[in-house]
C-alpha cells in the first residue's frame, strides 16, 4: 500500500475512535440526565444508540486494509452531519448540549478536504441547526443572538481547521515529493553500484580471459605445455568468477582481494601481461610492501587492475608504469603508459567510459582525488591521492 494511502487509513482509524468516543459520551449524558430525552424519548434513544452502532461499524471498516479510505471519508462526512442533527433535534432542540457534536463533522471534513470542505459542512450544519432553532413546535427556542454566535463559532472553527489541514496537506505533498526523489536517487545509486560490481567482478575477468585467449593462439603450436597451464589458469579464473557472481547475486559480501596481498596480485597481473601480451609493466612502491586498510587495498586493486586492462585492450602500449607511495598516512598512486592515448570528450560522449568512471568513483568513495591526463598520440597518465586508513 502506498505511503499516502497508509496515512489516510491511519487518519480514518483515529477519527473512528473519536466518533466512538462521542457516541459513548452522548449515551452517558442521557443516562445521567434522562430529562434531555424527554422531548422525543423514543427518537432520542434511537438516534443515540444507532449512532453508537454506526460508530462501531465505521471503526471496524476503517481498520480493514481492503476498505477504500476515500469512500469511507465521503460517506461518513454526510452521515455524521445528518446523525448529529437528528440527535440535536430529538434531545432538546436548539438548547440541547449536543450542539458541540457539530464540531466533529466540521473537523473531520476539514481534515479530509481542507478549508472548502470544512466550510461547506459548517454551512450545512448551520442550516440544519437553523431549522431546529426555528422549529414551531419548540417550546423554548434559542435566542437569535445565541444562534448567530454559535453559527459564527462553527464557521470560524471550520476555517481554522481547514487552514491547518491544508497546511498539513502541503507539507505532506512536499515530504512525499522528497520521499519519491530520495527513492529515485537510492535506486539510481543502487543500479550504479551493481553496474560497478558487475564490471569489476565479471567484465574485468571476461576481458582478462579474452586477452589470454588471444595469447593462447601464439602458444598453440609453439609451446603446448605453456598452453595447457594457461588454459588451466583460465579455467580457475572462470570458476572463481562464477562463484563470486553467485555470492554477489545472493547478497553476500565477497572479498576479491585477501588482506595484505595487493602487491602480490598486481605482480600476477604484470606477469600475465608481460608473458602473454608482451607488455612490460614496471611496479614501484615506497616502501616496498605497503600496509593499508582492507577497504583501501581492495579499492586500489580494482582501480589499478581496471587501468591495466584498459592499457592492454586499447592503448597499444609497449610499456606501463605503476608507482605507489605511502607517506604520512596518504597513498599517492600513478599509472601511466606510452600508448596512443585518447580524446577525453569523445570517450564521455560515446558512453564507453564506464571503466574510467568506476575508477574515479572508487577513489572518491575513499575521500580521495582522481585525475586523468591524456591526448591522442601522447599516452595516458592517471594519478590519485587517498588516505591510507580511509573507508
């Protein structure tokens, strides 16, 4: 059920309990002072007890989730004003203490329909009360001045409650708009997160397998033993990737990089690029072995692996360099190649920059900064700064 309908149903429940309280109070008053029902005894007790039964029935319907709250509101607005008028007429005419019951349909109409609805019901109530006031059979009619004051009282209350109700409605509309916007933003962010995760966990592995398959062509006749090892390695990578995807789809957290193995995994990537594709990669770090927070290490691995895959697939480079420096709680990283480079605006406009975008988002997620420097024919340089204990 939408949030707005839930709020409407909850409001009808509250009004149902208030209506029931009014009906019980009316019965108690008549029991304590039977003279109030002396004018039309049968009609008085009939109106009071049927109002009680009616209040119980509406409360029961309001508590059901299958009931249309808007229909209940419209029906009860009409019935409330008529029932209250019947109670007022049968229990003493215009001098009955149940005049105050007119406030209930005025308040409920204002809460449902705003100022116009509240004023309309107030006018109907005043009109019905006027017929009771000028009833020829009344032995002691209410003074015209008192009638006018009470009528103004009802209209003013209808205006005030209607104004407050409309203000509440406007605030609810704004909250609903914010809620909808927040939901859309959350959905978009979740889609982006899933896209990044699939890119890092699946697409990068597929890209790596594609490169390895290309390398296997040269090994097919030259070195069957190396070909067999390479195929076995590819099989393990595919199985590992399938396991990761299953866990990801099941909502489980998976770590693609065990803690403390960043440099080791980068060297494995370098070995494949060198032996399989002839791409020389130089890895330097200060100090030689880095000690980083697990989240930082994981994100840096994804960023650098994506960068290396991009170089292998698109850069047509012969050499790439990775430099990592851990100094004063800050990690400075740089990845550059001597390849063909590219034109940044054309990449953004073509929609092919998911990998670069994911790299940038991962660094910014750690609170760092990410920059790219490239031009056609001049290679590409990527550098970033993050806190070593971020995340």
